């Protein structure tokens, strides 16, 4: 995270190998981060320390206040998401 002078003010590393929440080879990585009030830019960097070929795809990226509820619904697909957890509708 960077301030208005482009100085780094915070860092919040996340390790995808620690993901324990998955569904049909869709992995959910979750982390609580504190964003300082003077943050003007958030930069997301994907790092592969093994230097081996790696492929990844991000299809959902959700940033939300800690105690909020985010709901996304697609009635045509009969799917609903609560805080990025997919629920099949019957």
C-alpha cells in the first residue's frame, strides 16, 4: 500500500499454498488486512519464488469492510455468492 507520495506504507503478504477453501479446483484465499487512512494506492503482486512456469486465473477479487455482507446473484445460472462463497440455487 502506498501513500500520496508513492511511498510504501504497508504490506500484507498472502500465501496461496495456505488456501484451505476450495470447490471444483477453485481456490479461495482469504485474508484480513488493515488499510491505513492515508492509503492512495494498493498494488497486488503475484510472486512465484520457484521460478517455474506457473499459471493462474483470477475470476473474483473482493475487497470489503470486515463485518459487511456481499451478495452476488445470477438467477439464469442459478448461482448466488455470499462473501465469495458460491451457493447453488435449486
